[in-house]
C-alpha cells in the first residue's frame, strides 16, 4: 500500500510526519499524522499509541495542540493520529450543516445506512486498514499497541478496544462520550449511521458493551469538571458504575477548573503517554 508524504518535520529528536493515502475502507483519500521518536535509531520496533480525535477535528488538532511529542520521545512511543471521518465533495454531510455529525464526525463505526455506508467505515479503517499501512511504512511493533482519544475519539478508543479484545494492550481516554445511545451527539450519529434504536447501537456504546459482557483489564480516564459537555454528552458517572459492576479497574480523574479543550488534553497528555508506555514495555 502506498502513501504520499505531505510533510516531515524534525521535532524532539524524532520526526513528525503527515501522510495521505487512498483508503479502501472509506473510498476517499485519508490524511493522518505519525510521530516517530528518536529511539528509531536503536533499530528495534517501537510500541504504537493511537489517538482518536473528537468532533470537528482532523489529524491536525492533536498534532499541533496535543503536546505529546516530548513524552513520546522520552518513552520511545510512535504516536498515530488519524482523521475523524472521510471527507470530500462526494461524501455526504450533516443535512442541516451542523458540526456534530457527518464530515468530522465519523464516530469510529461502520455505517450500515444509506447514504453513509459507502464512506463512513471508520471502524474498519482504524482497526484493519491503517494498522497495515503503519506496519508497512514505520518501525512499529504491532503486538504493542495502545489507544486513547478525546470526546468522540474517547468513545472510539473505548469501544474499539472493547470490541477487539487483545488488539490494544492499554486503553485510556480524555473526556469520552461513554453512552452515545443516551446522549444527543451519540443518538443523532447512531440513528443516521446505524438506523433507528436497536441492538446495533449497543455494539457502539461503551457502557452498553460493558453491561453486555465486553471487558478490558483497566482504564485511565480524565475529565474536566468545568467541561460544558460533561453532564449532557459525556456522563462519566455511567462509566464509573458500569466498571464498578463489571469489576473493571477504572481510574477516573476529575480535574477542577479544566474544560473540554486542548488546554485540558495537553495538560494530561504526558501522563497518558507514560501510562501507556508502562503497559506497552517489553
Ligand atoms: N463548535 C465548536 C465545538 C466543537 C468541539 O468542542 N470539538 C472538540 C471535540 S468535541 C467531541 O468530540 C474538539 O476537539 N475541537 C477541536 C479543538 O481544536 O478544540 C467548534 O467547532 O470548535
């Protein structure tokens, strides 16, 4: 599989790259970023941390504002940031032109409904297609993958890890949407992509997946107490009770004064990188 280099820039002793390729999952071109740390010089494959971004984002938001590179360079972690959806003039978008659905809002699932199903196949893209490209073109140890994400991307990280046992050795999230079937952003997306409320929704809902028996060993989740989306869209208390009942070791940190922005994410990014690095070591 070929990729086009958009840019490669020296940073923290490693290389921050941006790449484009023709995706067979989304039937569009897709752009993503990869940071390769200086430990590449040691000649051994390095662990990979996936970061799934939130609504309205491309690869660029975290790449420019996430402040992950110093910790990745310290820990020898490859950091991959995909786009959040297919894009382009032929790709359908929110019928009302709103920002919470359609392009920039793929919700990390494979749509089954028209007109979305031709392009909106982000689960296949993240789990199957992009890892093959990363393995082929970067010094990545695909037996040591961790995943994290923010908001809609936190939902993606949690649901993809729960749906693919053993694929990711470590899972964390920043301000994730944990119960999309119960909140406005999620209900809108699931209805369009999967059809009216039904069993398929539970396959893309972290709390429902846990209630239905899916498991991960442990979770690290950070939320900001000043996040305007906390009560209406994120609902971390539902994750807390689901994990309690299921016996999942959840570390849920509530940070006074922090909101939903990259000022919040970048503050705790190094903690997450180091937390994953410990679990991806060896
Ligand atoms: N309308 C605003 C708000 C959109 C927003 O807050 N997006 C978040 C993710 S929300 C959940 O998935 C985000 O990460 N925005 C990008 C950023 O760089 O902050 C808007 O359009 O900005």
